[in-house]
C-alpha cells in the first residue's frame, strides 16, 4: 500500500513538473559584441553561452559588429559555440555594420547566421598578430591554415565552402544579399533587428554541429540581455588603438618625470600603471615595433636635451621621433584601427611642450648659484662683529654662523662685507 502511494505521488509530481515546464515561456539570451575580437570579448561571449546553458535558454543571439581581431580568441569563441547546449545565432547588425575577418569566422561557426540589410561580412585573410610583414612562405601557411579551419566549419554547417575559402584566401567580402543568394548560402536569414529575427526563427529546424536537429520554439519568449561586467568593460575600452596610444605616451611621460625628480612617487606610480595597461592593449592590437621604439627614442632624446648641450637639436629630433612613431604605431589598413592626426598632433605638441618646459626648468636650475657648501659661501653677504685691521683677523656673521675672517683693508664693527675667499675655517672679506 505504501509503495503504491509513493508511486502515485511520483507520477503526480512528474505530471505537474511537465505542466510547469510546458507553461514556462522560453528564454532567449541576447548579447552585443561591438569592437575588436580579443581575450576580453572572448571571455564575455563564452560566459554568455555558459549562462544560457545554465538557464536552459531556447536560443542565444549575439549581435556582432567588428573589424576583426585575434585568431586565437576567435577559435576559443567558436569552440564554445560548437560545444554549447543552447543553439547560437550570430546577427550581423544593425544596418551599416559588418563582421569582417574574425567576425566572419564566428558568423560561419554559429548555428544560425543572420545579417541585417546594409551589412557585409568577409575579408578574413590572416595577418601577423603584431602587424609586421611576413615572408611569402609564412603568409601562405597562415592563409592555408585559416582557410582549412574555415572550410571545415562551413562544411559542417552546410554553408558555401568555396565562398568561405575565397573570403580567407582572396579577402573577398559579401553583402547580405550576396551571402543569402549563394548556392548553398552563407547565411540563413536576413532580419532588420533581433525581434524580427526571433519572429523569423519561430518553429525553424536547426541542425546543430553534432548533427542533431532542434526545432526552435520562441513564441512569447522572455528576452534577457547580457552585459559585460565592469572589469570587462574597462579592459574592452583599453584595447582600443587611441586609448592604448594615450596610455603608452602618458605612462612614458610619468616615468620620465619620476626619473627627473626621484621621490615624486605619484608620476612614477601613475606612469607604471598606464604602461602596464598599454602593454595589455598593445598585445591585442597589430602594433609596429618600429613605432614603439620611435616613441621611446623621442622621449629619450627630449630627456637628453637637459644633459647635453645641443642647442635644441635633440629636442627637435625627439619631437620628430614622437610624431613619426605615433603615425607608425598601429599597422593596419582598417580605419577603425588607425590613430588619427586629430589625436597625434595635439598629443605630440602637448607632450613636447611639457617635456621642453621641464627641460627649461632643469637648465635654469643648473644655472643658479649654489646656496650650500663653499660655493654657496662665496660672494655671500656678512656683517663684521669686530674690527678687522688690514691683514689682521676678526669675526663676522655669515649664513647665521660666526666665522673667523681676515681682510686686506680695515673693516669696522657693524660694516657690511662680502666673502671673497674661503681657506679652511677662515673667510676673506671685503667691505660691501
């Protein structure tokens, strides 16, 4: 009897559980990735996928607009997409945006690839991570490896393998109409925005990477938006060419001031923090090492101006080196990756002005007479405390101290005198 009651209770609980699950609105997770693909954006996308899996979401949609990024981060993102329990849609939008290079590979790896009108994808030819030129053999190897990676993803997703390879090898790009009109197509759907995308995906059968087929039930879905954490937003903002340039120059300036004025502390601490953040950003960006060296050389020349008499030659060379290094710092044809003259010219002029002002203060300080030691006593004013005969000795007050003194002319007590020489503890003075 007891066993029968337990069985009945279990059946009722299971039935109520099915009803509760069936009555719950499906969850759709959304997230926006705007900017360069790097370790920070990779962590954000992977954490969003993990959250969607934990919540049992019916779909996760990434709105993507990016000029490209690091291939290692792209592979990490794609691995998370492939292993996700939740179907993943990548939506290139809104209108006027693109998913180039790394963004193209992420779009091809998604369960559902979607684009907004007026967008484009492609141009996925790999380049050196530091922006430097590579020889033909290495460039061919890089392109071949990336093309093979893209082909295997496209084949598994049932997308146009030939066009995917052209995007990698020939840097070809595709509009949304070209992408969906190809046979087989590169993308699955064109939508104006995320709500329109969800309407068009309702009831759609999606083939996952492992071959399983899932029917999307998105009716009356609860849409949850995922945002970057504060730390991720900060690091994502730092990994921008103009921010990295500002951090590099300000960090170097801070350390330069600290070397000029040891013990100031604040410039050294601030400069060290700025340089560490700049190095984090520069490892993500396609940086030209020649540009970095020219910037550092520019600072070194401006510092040497205070030590070496060059009549301004070192200062002019330092300013020119700063300007040229700033122009060469980021080696990329993408407009989003460039450091514009509107930033370079004011920064170079400001930094040069600050350094030259500090150099001028240093030169002026070197020209000031010493106020300590024997050199500080020479030509110092004093007052005779006792009469001093010509060639005789007496006492004078100088620098708040009483000294023995001699003079070549008679001096009366109370006369104002000037120190002309020092011999041990004996001063030679004359009337002022």
